């Protein structure tokens, strides 16, 4: 084999190995597209294997409600998903409210409006899902009898002035012990 052929073979081999490693790393990454259905729910119960344990979904700051074991990221939380759009959700003072919506790397869900005293959420962007979390601990001080709070989110890509999607939910926050 001449020098050119040897360099070409080595370069192609290196390239194939590199692409193979990138593909494997992408497939095994937490919250990868292969493990999620776009709603924030993992597919861990499909074949009996604990995909959440295998992929490191437990205690990774994203609440995964359908793992084989309880995910500590879901403790004391109400999880709201796309199916709750334009609906009312009952929340008890002190609970966290987690909104999980499908997304892509090209855009993200952002707060368009929040009425009353909810404030801004803690936001986590993961592949295929955006998670926005509010705490209702401070609301007891402002509204001891509870109250309804409207949250509207918009999905936008950077530089775009028009939202590609919207999501609205009403949080009916009630004092502990009241249903």
C-alpha cells in the first residue's frame, strides 16, 4: 500500500470510529430522543428494563414520573404536561409546580405572562423537553386563602418575533388540607 492509500485508510477509519462514538454518546445521553416521547415522559416501562436507572434519569433535575422507581426530582410536585393546556390544576400551598413541554434544540418555552405573585420559574432545558418549575411556598404569605394563577408560555426560536406555539394553565392554589 502506498503512502496516500495508507493515510486515506487511517483517516477514514478515524472518521468512522469518531462518528460511531458520537452516535453512541448521543444514544446513551440522559433524556435522549430515543428514551423520550416528546412529552417529558421516559419510555422506561415499555420492556421492563429500568431505562431511567440505565440512562441516569434519577435525581438529574428533570422529573420523570414514569420511571420504574420514584424519581426524587418529582418529590412534592404537581407535573403539568401538554395535555393540561387550557385546563385548571389544583395545587396545595408548598407544592412545586413543574411544567414539562416537548421542545427542540432550535427553540425553547419561555414565560409569556404570569399573573399575580408566582414570580419567575427555575428553567431547565434538556434534549426534547423544557421543564419550568415554580415554588408555591411564598404564596401562603400573599394569599392565605389560596387563589387562581394563570401561566402562559410561548415556544420561540431565537430571533423570531412570533411564537410558534403557546400553552396556558390555571393553577388553583389552595391552603394545605383544603381540596
